[in-house]
């Protein structure tokens, strides 16, 4: 080889729909034949765009991050946030594709949520995280749809949020995080004061506001005389229309946040200084009302995590077919192939969990869900978000390592996989916050028992298979352990219960995925269109089930050890 003549081929995304056998097979199992027939062309078109023009727009938006312009040329405060043409083009594309609209048009009935999450699986990795404002838009739309009634203002906002017309489409922000804390909204300090026009004016500082260029936002504030804590909070709809001079009335933007990732997404710190707002829902009902929004955004977060994992695995696998090391392609080295296979299993598991939760959400929204399905949705929404958020970071890190030094070089674009994945474990509730939410679903709503019963019934319904029988036995035992562990929680000290909440939620997520992967494997064995994926589906189920952990029971001794490790008590013994 001539010195300096070699240049390594870059990894290629390809067509995210046409090349994703796991996604196609999962939809063949989950969707009725008529839904699949009409949804497939839509997904195929979006997949081609995700590997083409949308991917190019995402790269352009990442290269031209938003800019805050506090003053105009003559010193007037304008607080303009300038975004790139590419970012605006992604906004138009998301409207045209109906990324939010499809959930409210419901062309496929309850299955529309499953199709929507499949769309997001394709769109998110090629969106420069435009999926973030879309998630909040969907959450706001769901929230308003339950409260709008005959309110013309709210109905008009809902129509904008669910429009396919780029000229009419709105996105919504979600302004919750204050200096006093993020997840603990009970410490919200924003105040609402009555105005002469019958509306409200908000006063307070929001430390972190995503999608600050949206046309509206939802936020929490405290009415005059309202008590401290979460019970004193009310929900407000805030229009973000600029005045004739281009300013946002009653709002001061202090700065845009410099974040580890999501660089194309405008995120600001700002002060509400008499911002016009409209009370929605009853006084003091803010936390209950906003929970509807969070439930939707958490499902979006999980779907983005699954989509991000698929993109990371796709790039790593493609690179392994192009990179020669030690005399052969990376994919032909057994150890590297094993690493890629492990990543593939994680991506398939996340996809199954997301589509299952989406199916439950669709049934609940259409009034078709049973009591058990509603309980499962309440339980699995935080489980899916926390579990896939952690998975996404691990898979992205493994993918970067699969590229060697190129995975650490910004010019390749590969570090974005990890930088953008990290936020998925943080937004919409951290792992610990969501693990405690799982406990609340179990303790207050008895959500675990019907879910475990459903999973056991799914296992019993599987056709006999010598290849899968050991895995079925492992998952059945894991479900039994989860039930026994949960039964013991009632008698355990509260501190022990909370200390083990994370490990329990993760174990529940892994067991749930195990059942879903087994269902997919058993179905794929008889799928006439899925011969190419049947072996992979079976291998994924077996590998996943072989690593199922039991729930971890915490005791006072373990908490004492934690105190010692953290320097809170002297180490003895």
C-alpha cells in the first residue's frame, strides 16, 4: 500500500426502515393486517427520509446551534432566539409527517400509538433531537384534549398542536424546572397574580426551559393564598406570541444553556415577569393535571432511547463490515461479533418494551383498556422510561468503543450518540425518581399484581418449543420472585423499600422484556414473511432470559454499609 493512500470508509445509516428487520417483524406481530398494510408505506417513506434529507438537516442543525440575541441594534430588549434554517425545516417535516397529529387523528384506532412510536423510532435519530419539542407538544395536546371542552382558546391551541400544516403547526414547551430543584415540583416558587383582563400574570424564574422557541408552553404556578407544597400548585397555559416589536411580553431570557448534548435544541434560563397566562384545570390541581403530560413525554423518551440504540447498533454493525483489522473485517472477529450481538439484543429488548407500552397507551386513550391494562400502563410507563434511558447510555458508549479512536473524534459525528443519549436518563424524571414512582403505582394502585398475572398468562400461551423452554422457565421463576419480593415490601422498613426501588424496577423491566421477546420469538417462528428474522428473534430471547437478575432485597445492614461508604458513619467490624 502506498504511504498515505488509505482512507477508511465511514459508517452509513442506510435506510432505517428497510434495514430494520426487528422493527418490521415486531409490527407484523402487533398490528392487525389492515393497519399494517396502510401503515407500512407511511413508515417506508419516513424511513427513506430518515436516511436521507432528515439526516442531512439534523447534521446541519447540529452544526448551527441556536443563538440568544438579548438586544436589538438600538439597545431595546428583544430576547430573540435565532435557530438555523435546518432546525426550522425539521419543524416543517415533523408537521408534514404527522409526528404528533397521528395520535389524535387515530387513522388506525388504538393501534395509532404503536404506529406513532414506530415512526419516532425512525425519526428521532435523524432529528437533531427535534423529538424533544414534539414530545412536549404531544403531552400538551393530550393534557388539553382532556380539559378543553368548549373553551375556544384551548381548542384552538389543540388544533395547532395537532396540525399537519407546517404554517399552522405549534410546538409546546414544558417549563417546570426552577433553581430549587427539578423533579421536586413541590418547591415551585412561581406565583400567579390575577390581572384586570380576567387572565393571570406569572412571576418567577425557570432555570431550564426546553424548546424555548415554541409557540406556547405549560407550566406550574401558585395562586394567591395557595398552600406550600405540591397541593398548592395550579396548571397554566402560556401563549408565547411576540408583540409588534418582536418581544415576548413579560418574559426575560437570561441565557441559553450550554449542555453536554442536544446542541441544536434551544434551552433557556428565563424569568417570568408578569407573563400572561391562562389557568387550566381547577385551582390546586396542577400536579394531577400535568401528570397526563408527563405520561406521554415519558413514553416518547423511551421510544427515543430505543431509536437511538438502533442507530448506534446500525452504525457499529455497518462499520464492522468496512473496517479491516488484524487481517480481516471486524465483523469476522468472534469477540467483536459477540459485542455487536450483545448490543443488538439490548436494542431489540428496548423496542419490544416501547411498543408494548404504546399499545397500552393507545387502548387507554380509546377507552378500550381493561382495568388490568390501565394498571399495567401506570406501572410500565416509569419502568420503560427509566430502563431504556439507562440502556441507551450503555449501548451508545459500547458503540463508540466499537469504532476505536474514531468514536471519540467529534468530526465523525459519533460522539453525539453518547452525548445525546445521556439526557434520556435525566429528562422527565431521573432513574431514582421514576423508581419511586414505580413503588407508588404498586402501593397506591396495586398495579403490580395484574401485570404479573398478565405476563404469566402470556408465558402459558406460548407454543411448546424445545429451544425456548429453558428461557420460559427462567422468566417464570423471575416473575415469581418479583411477586414474592413485592409481597414482602409491606412489612419492610420504609428506608429498605426505597433503597431497593431502583433494582426492583430494573428487574421488573428486564422480566417484562423477557416475556415480550419470547412472544416475538415464538411468533416469528411461524411468520411467513419473517424467515430472515426468526433465528435472530429466538437468539435475542434466549440471551436476554439467560441474564435475568432477581430483585434485590435491601436490609438495614446494607443501608449501614451505604452510610459507611458515603462517610456518614464510622466503619466498624
